[in-house]
C-alpha cells in the first residue's frame, strides 16, 4: 500500500508509547501488554511521529540530522511497514 | 550459566477480592484475605524496585484491582516511573468518571473481560449481574481515547458462541479481542470437568476465529490461542521461568509465575522481607528452573527445550506430582495419558455430576 501522503500528519497509534529504556539501552515502543525494541533508525523516525509533523517534514528533518538527502524512499518504506504493524496512524 | 536477564513485566496482583465469582478463576483456592494485603506504601515500594530492575510493562490485576481504593495512587506513581501500565479488569467497580480519571493519571490501557456475549450466560458465569455494566464500560474506555481491548475467557460452556462474541466485539468497535481459553489452574482445575472444551469445539472455535481474523483484518485484531491440552506441545510458561516475568501476590509474596505459590521447595520470599533485586537474581525460587540443570528426560535431551523450557511447571506438579517432570500436555511426556484421560472424560461426560464450584467473593478470613 504505497499511498503515503506527504502532506499528512503522523502520530503513534492509540495506546502506543515511544520511550528510551535505560536498562535495555534501547528505544522501545510500548503497547497493550507488549513491547518492541527499536533499531536506531526506526527510533529516529518514530520519535518524529508525534502528531505535529507531516511525512514531508519528517523526511526533511531526518535528512538534516543525518546530513544527507535522498532518505525519502527508506522513510516511506519504513512508514508503510509501521502502519502495517499498527504502530502509527495519520492524524 | 548465562547472564540472568532483567525482568520486563511486573504483574501486580493487588487483591484477591472480586465482585465476580467466575468458576475458571486462576487465583489459588486459598485466596489471600484482605487483612494480609500489602498497603499502599508496600505497593509503591514494589513499583519502585521492579522499575529499577528493568520492568517496563506493568499489569494491575487481581482479583479485581478496582476494589483497591488506592489504585489511583499506584497508577499515578507508575506513570511517573515510566511504566506502561495495563489494567486487567472486569469493569465492575468503575464508571465513566473513574475511567477518565485513570486516563488523566496516566494509565495506558484498560482490558475489559467478558464471560460471554449475552447477559444470561455472562451473568450466570460471573455469579452477578454485570453484563450491561461491562458493555457501558467498554464504550467508556474507548470514548476516553483508549484502544478498546476485550478479553473473552472461553471454555466448554461458552466456546460455541465465539462467532457471537466476535460480532459483539465488532459492534462495540473493539481494537483488540483476545479469546483466551481457560488455563487449568486454581479454580479452573477444580472445575475442569465442566470447563474443558472438546476437540471438536476447539477446532470449530479456531475455524471461526480465523474467519473473523480475515474479515476484520486491519480493523480489529483477534487473538485466539489453542488450549495447551490440544497442542501436543507445552506453552513456554511466562516466557521462561525467571527470564521476563515477575508477579507479586496481594500479600507481597514474589512469584516467578502467578500460580507458583502451590509449588513445593521453592522457598518463596516476601517483598516485606527482601528486596526485588535480591529475589530476582539470588533467591532459590527464581533460580529453580533457570537454565537446564534441573531438567529430567524427556526434556533434557529434547531439541525443543529452548523453545518451551519444559512447559508449565505448576501443571507438571499438579498433574504428575513432580514440578520437574515435563508438562504433561507435551505428547513426549510419559504422563501425557493424564491429559488424554481428561479430554476423554470431557467428551464422554459433557454434563459432570459434580456441582460447578464458584469462587468466593470477598475474603476476610482464611478459608477452612
């Protein structure tokens, strides 16, 4: 379902929480009775899915942080997977 | 011995009191009386110590956790400490205002359990008129901005209604539905002849669940787990003893699994006497089934031992008399015939002559 709208605002899905876990030395996504340990790149994207940024803004911000361009495709493919998993929703 | 991992899950069984009397309750037959419960300070100490150990998921359970008047205090502290907190409830003991307050205090998730999809069967099994209130509370939970998570506990007396349960869930616009087959512990084991579904029922429930999973894909997540009696392989109880999960009983007893109280020789400790760090890493109880040294055959040489860790030790103990035996739900167990006998009994004798034993409600004194 590659129909990501660049102008849409993303947030975490209902009941999901993103946080740093000191004891696991990792960012995690917490949800009803479950938890996913996130890779650094997944954490970087999800930290921006906070109901205040459009997909476009998320890509731009990541490109700035990583001092690169052309991240759009990778970010989109991650967002598609994250949506499939039910982690994020369009506000 | 490999490094002991930190726990991720704290189950806080804050009380054994419950306004419901479900005959499949997983609480022990000897319920902890109210006067022996940890006080607020005691629970706050548990929350702090377990969080420091690494627990990130917190379940408030019971009994009925809503019975505790200090639940709000515990919820607020849990949020402050960074837990993701789950309230596992019948819904009896809250109203829309209390739900809203939980939300403001930082509770992350409420799971409302149902006994059935209709009032008559639900209220018969619960031993009280709770069905309409449960419907109202499921709606209140969602209206408050939570995901709606419903749990139907299924067994022989209601498993033929899985389709109706899922219809109800869809009508309520549930986000997640768990169809949880009764685990045969505690009161459920005492009532097993009434509750164990037949093989035909299990397969039919599975078929219906899969059909609804397809139908509601992307809208409502449906979880259905085949009961271990029909799987031929045991479940990795609590994801492996002393690996992920720590439970604290109403009286402060710290348990590697919530029914471990019944096992002999563990030397369980109380959080009033020792801190959780010591109990998790050092105590005999938490190390009892860690690693593989304790294993007997057929587990010791089994190539699936790292997957299920020998299964449920409480089940092994209750059915075979030795917790170190393989869980008899495993077809490789020399005691597997005990499971087959139970299945035969349930198939041949669908109407047990023994009365259904409803659990006790309020516990103010030790049961004799």
